C-alpha cells in the first residue's frame, strides 16, 4: 500500500478555516443585529408615542407626573399657570414661556381681535388632531383666547442648525439624524393629508422660514407640528378645493398653481384665482428636506437617492406623488442607506 506524503499543510489550513468561518458568522450576526436596530429606530419613529397613548383624548401627561390630567380649564389656567417671559410672536398668537406645577409650558394668547377666527380654528384643529405628530395640548380658555401646550426649549425647526452646532449636540449632527427629521416632517404631511377628519393643507407655507416656524424640534430630536391656524380642509368628493388666503402669493417656493395665472397685465382678483388642493404641500417637500439634511457627511448621498422622488414632487399637480408615496420612498432610502452603512464593516473586519 502506497504511503501518502503529508507535510502538515492540510492540518494547518483546517485550523485556520474554522476560526475564520466562526468570525465571519459572528460579524454577520452583529451586522444583522445592528441593521435591525437602526431599522427599528426608524420604523418606531412617529409610530408610537407613549405619553399620548397612555392618556385618553382630552387628557395629558407631562414631565414626571404619573397620572393623566384632564385638559386645564380657564379657571385652572388662571389659578395654576404662571407666565415667565415672552418667547415668540406670530401674526395670530403671542407665546409665553410659563410654568405649571414646576413644569415649563407654552401659553399662547391672541394678538388682535380681528384674528379671532384664525385662533379659534387653530384651537379646534389642535384639539381634534391630537396625536404623536401634533404638539401636546394641555388646556385652553376659549373665552379668553388662550391655549396651553407642551413647551419645547429648542423652539422651531428654524433653529435646527444652531442647535446641532452646539458642542453638546454636535455628535448628533449626522446624515442619519437629519434624515430622520426629514422623515418626521413628511410623516406629518402624510398625517394631515390622511387624517381621520379629512385632507388638510398647511397654508402657512409661503416661504421656507414660514414653513419651518410651524414645526417644533423636540428635546429628543423629533418633529411635531405646532401651528394649525391656517389648515383648510380639502373635500374633493364635494368639489371643495382651497386657496391659502385671499392675497396674491409670489415666489418660487410656493407651488405654481398658487401663483396668479393671468400675468402682470391683469390685476390680482381673489374671485378669479383658481383653487387648488393638498398637492401644494408636496411641491414644498424637497426644499424643506434639503434644509433639514443640511451640509454634513452623507447628506449628499441621501439627496442622490431622493433625486427622483423630489423631481416628481416638482411636476404638475396631477403628476406629483401622494404623501404616502413620498413617505414610502423616504423609508426605503433610509433602509437602503443603513444597510449599505452597516454591511461594509463586515469586509473590514475579515
């Protein structure tokens, strides 16, 4: 019987193969877990809000309070809420940082009697649309035109770059966190277009600053809509479209159908201005998202993957995607980018 030569290489290779395979499996498992984690972080964004869900409609929880509290009445607001300082003012409301039971809250008051209708409409929308997408209502006094809401110290989305440039938050200034904010914004538009009460349009949106001022940046870096004073209802089944105010709108930020269509030779006349629908909100999504994505490593890659959907948002109204389609695309892009970010580390570890 012929004796086979053996130089020990086979045994050595076997000793290397098994640890390598084991390391590969460990790395793959770690990456899968990371991918699942990041996916869960996103897909839980805006899907649940513990404080809202724990309390029935008409109640709230705030800070360290364990029990749900009914919306505060006029008497309770006058007796228990203390104004501290004015922190903002818009056309309709003047906002004061205030205190209620050692909790910071925001108290809003009507600026002038002529705008009572807008104020009342905003309060009605705030009560009716309470959800994870809308600032938390704590109480109101309709007779005095006062609304009490949760206070968010970061203020509106206009402050985003300033906040993320602070040393304390610079580590959060990433494409991932910024993209989550953009997804949060689109989620709110989706909620308003598909709300239980019908399809609403964000009309306080004539320029980028105005849009950003309608939304708040929460302390855990989510987005909630804060100002619902100009939120008309579209009822296509009844042929009811809308117009954002009674004055002529101008500029490239507003949708083309919001512009006076008869040229400069004809003076603007509200009765001749054609109405439109919620697709004006879709037109503005790319510009708002571009601001939210900022100028950080990876943000241009996000823009590249969103190019087609953003291009579609700028088409004629009938050709624009719905908020559902835009939101689905944003979700798919996030999942893709997370996968591409996590999985390459497998190769680096081998």
